[in-house]
């Protein structure tokens, strides 16, 4: 069974090989490369703005990571370095027999057609250059861009349902994992809040439906098959 495209993107973010690229680029161990690289597409934004845009990571993690990364390189340079890490991970993990050319063709159609209003992190990553001479790497970068689209939609859906991002993380991952993602002293969430997150998941899907409706039925079927092939263990 295929992993969801956003879960495949998450694997890249947590991989030690990704962190190693950051170390070689001059970032200290920790979250500096992750924060400065992933959020560098926002430019030299104050950390409070970065926190507001990304939402799901705790203030402590984002503040520490963003500030730690600032002396290493400018934001846009860090984003380009992070994009190179994305592509390197794709070359190492996307199966050699996957039809990355056709995936790139369909994925770029989706990315170009997407409405980026109120989705600034997605918009920033969509604007990031993607090379034509690295098909597997480009496929992984496009997976990352689509992941940022869903993540931004999900943050909007969570807030629409009356949940804080922290509460959504606790419901999804539990108190211990929420603390690991930077939330300061997270507390259990009242069980009555759980249906709100379930509703947020449905709204996230609804927000993405117009995007995938840009493809024909045949193309959507083909795209699902390509995602399954690309994300196969």
C-alpha cells in the first residue's frame, strides 16, 4: 500500500542523511538546517512570522532553529541548500524503475494550477527553482512542494475547526511527541475536541479536491499509481 505523499515527504525531513547535509553546509547539530532551510523561502522574516506561517511546530523549536541558522547563511541560500538536500534524498530513495518523468509532468501541472492564496509556505516552495536534468531529485522536490500545499491547507482547516495547532498535535501524536516537536509543557486535550480534528482532516481533503480536479479521471488514476510507485519501500 502506498504511503501518503506527505508522509513520504516527512521521512526526508527526519532522515539523518538530511541532517548530515546541513552539517556539511556549516549548520550546527540541531534544528538550524531544518528551520532555516525549510522556512528560508519566506526570506528574512522575524521568527514570530515564521512561527505563524508554519504552525504545527512549537515556538521553542522554531525560535531556536531559526535563530541558530541565521549566522550560517542567508535565508534564500539556506532554502536552496535545503532543496538540494530534498533532491539528494529523492535520488537515494525513489525506486529506479519508477516513471519519474510522467510523475514530474503531472505533479507540475498540479503545482502550477494550485491556488496559493493564504498558503505562503507553499507559494515560497513553488517559486524555488527545480532543475530539469535531475528527474528523481526533481520528483522529490515536487513531492515536497505538494506536501507544503497540504500542510498549509491542514493548518487552515485546524484553525477553522476551533483547534489550536498545539491541540491538534497532541490529539494526533500524544503529549510526549508534541513536546518533542517543540511544544512547551503540552497538556492532554479534552476528548470532546477529538471530533474537531477529524473534521479538520475532512476539510483538508475538501480544500485539496479542486486542485486534483484539474486532472482528468484517467490522469488522477495514473497519478495515484505513480505516487505508489515512487513511495514504495
